[in-house]
């Protein structure tokens, strides 16, 4: 078991944060982005509801990495309004993920806080990327 329900229930909740940028992307007409975020949220919730080494974990990791690659690329291409905020967010995402993994390996309860922050910062970054992507795509049309 990777995490008990007492810990993972908070990550189920924070995985639902991804529905906010998913809805925002849908409202902005970015249906592919919306679908990617919906799938990411569902895969993450499905894993954290029973956090064991299983196919659900593998699906979550693959979906999350694909989503990260797509949004990171879009962020590099389209984020112009708050580029420095976006870059700071990427650094914070990396730091939180790294600390989460490190603390988890040490059986230190701080891993949970870092992973929750990881989800929250990812959500904010995705909203920024969707905002600037929608704005840029309207200018291109």
C-alpha cells in the first residue's frame, strides 16, 4: 500500500481540483484540453481512492505524464501574460513533487502536504495556460 485512506482521501479531493481548469477549458472552447484534464482527474481519483501498486497507479502515472507534456508545451508556446509566474510555478511543481517523493520514501508525513501543494499549483498553472492559449488562439483566427 502506498498510502492509507486517511492520507489518500485528501489526494482524492485535490485530484478533483483538475476539474476546475477542465471546466474553464470547456467554457473557452478548448475541448481537447478539457478532455485531457477530465481524464487526468479521473485517473488520479481512481488511483488515490485505493493507493496500491496496481494497474490504476500505472494508468495515473501515464495519463499524468502525457497531460504534463502537453500542458508544458502549450505553456512554453502560449503563455505570455505572466511568463515569470508560469516559470516560478513550474519550479514550485518540481520542488513539491520531489519533496513529496523524498518524504514518502522516508515515511515522513510531510509528503502528503507537498503532494497536495503539487496538485494545487498544477491547477493554477493549468488555468494560466488555458487562459493564454484561448486568448492567443482567438488572435490567430
